[in-house]
C-alpha cells in the first residue's frame, strides 16, 4: 500500500496535492488517479517550485 502525504500548508486537508513516495502526485479530491513521476521529473519539479518558477 502506498502512503500518501499531504502538505502541511494545506488549509483543511481536503483541497491539496498529495505525494506518494516513488509513485507521483495526486489531487486529494480525486484519490483514485495520480500523475506518475520518476525521480528526475520529481527533482526538476521541486527545483522549479523552490525557485518560484512555476506558472498557473
């Protein structure tokens, strides 16, 4: 079983993105689906997020 973690910045625990170690990310409102991310893609995402280079 995969352990999904929610961000501590999530205001109410239901409107957030969850991360599954070695699996990817999913929306807490749609837990039956997820976006698979490999280690390189996850690292690139974190680097961009930390540098505030993500757009909406």
